[in-house]
C-alpha cells in the first residue's frame, strides 16, 4: 500500500470544521483510531507522524485546540509528559 493510498484512506475518516479537522469516529477514550497493515494508531498521533515527522520517545502529542478528535497537523505539538500535565492543569486541558 503506497503512502498516498494510506493518506487518502486517512482523510476519508475526517470532516472539516471551522478550524479543526475532526476524526469521524471516536473510541471510548475520546480519541480516534486508525489502522495500517495491522498496526493501530491513535488518529492524532498518526496525523502528526505523516505530516510533521516522527514522534520522539516518551513524548505526548498535545492538541493546541484542546479538541481530542482533531487531527489537524497544525494543531498538534510534541510535549513531554510534564509539559502535558502542566498544560492540562493550567486550564488548557479537556
């Protein structure tokens, strides 16, 4: 399966809102999931990887828009677990 086919399949599972790109189906934890060749990914992490590059070990992907279902690569940033907790408890979390 070529990258463009995977990307097209990924995009089919999204819908655009005013600013965000929303994953259509959420799981019980509130995030989207996407599978490629038997490997399952959280949709926002997969989006980050295909559009922004690899994710460093032990890093979280934070939604700057605070929308768990958003897969807009411009809204995603790598943060440490400590940074993620700080963002959450400063009122910028869910």
